[in-house]
């Protein structure tokens, strides 16, 4: 039988991290392809789709983080958790704004071209924001003790026994 891992948040956060790193490369590639006469809807559509995946996976990371917050609060400074959560929210809001603007990139002419350039630059800015979220999360786990909430020494982890 399939069961979701617990905690789920550390598993989920890797998707927005990977997408954030890859997005500028895909956006630049789309700009180059469009300049070489590729169809805008096809070339830029991939960037739009990746932004949608980033937004969805970022939202899921926020939700799973909120689910884990109560358990981790016993081991970590609440201010550090709030800093990480706030950085995550800002990242998702920014990704949503970039996603909305990316659709303007489908318009022909100078308006669409300008939107595509602005979105490409914004994906680079998202890398910095994503780094901030990931770094604050890493500090929680590796410096702040968040991992203790799930370690066997904390007394909170049920160990499954194999009856075979």
C-alpha cells in the first residue's frame, strides 16, 4: 500500500527549488528561439507552463510547511519559523505576479516582446528569492534543530516493525 512520507514538506520543497533554478534558462532559451523565428505560443508557452508548475509547487510547499509548523515549533525559535514562512509567502506571491505577466508575453508586437524580457529578468530575481527561502529553511533544519521534531531521539517518531 502506498503512503505519503512524513514529514512531507522536505520532500515537496525540492520541486520549486529545481524549477526556480531552471526557469531563467528556459526563459532565455525561449527568447532565443523566438528571435530565430520559433512560434511564440510554443516557445514562450513552455516558460508559462513552468511558471505555473512553480506557482503550484510553491503553494504546496507553503501548505505542507504550515502542516509541520506546530510540531517543529517545540524545537525551533518561532521567529525563525515565521521568517522562513514569510519568505515563502513572498516568493509565491512574486511567482504569481510573474506568472500573470508571462501571459502578456503571448501578445504579438512590442508589448509581448517587452513582457517576455521583463519576465525573463523576473525569473532571475526569483532565483534570489528562492535562495532566501531555501537558506532560511536550511538554517531551521541544520542550525535550528527542526530535524529533532522527527528524530527517534525526540521520542516523537513511531518506528514501524517488519513482522516478516
